[in-house]
C-alpha cells in the first residue's frame, strides 16, 4: 500500500520562503482544496484532476508572513 509520507507524518520538509526567509508551513495535500468532497474521491479521478502520477502527492506549502505559496511534489512510499 502506497502512502504520502507528508500526509501521514512519516517525514517533514523544511522549505524557506524566497521572499522573506521564513520557514513555509505545510498546508496539506493540494487535492484537499479542490472541493469539499475531494478527499473522498477515487484516486483515478484525483489523478486526472491534479495531473500528477498515481505515485505522487502535491502539497501546498505557504508562508505565514508574506503569503507566498509553493507546490511541492513528493513520491508516495510503500508501507
């Protein structure tokens, strides 16, 4: 079974804002922002919507100080 290491807390990422040098916060998987029920949609529909392969997850990192945001693609891990 493949899982996102960021969604499940197996790993964290330290990304620095290029504008103000503040550490970005992980806002979670980008698919959670599509619509209220998107976390419950089948994987094949979500893969078509976000354009990434089935073994990747896109996270939205954002700066709490200046509002900069960054999409970070991570590979799913087999657990």
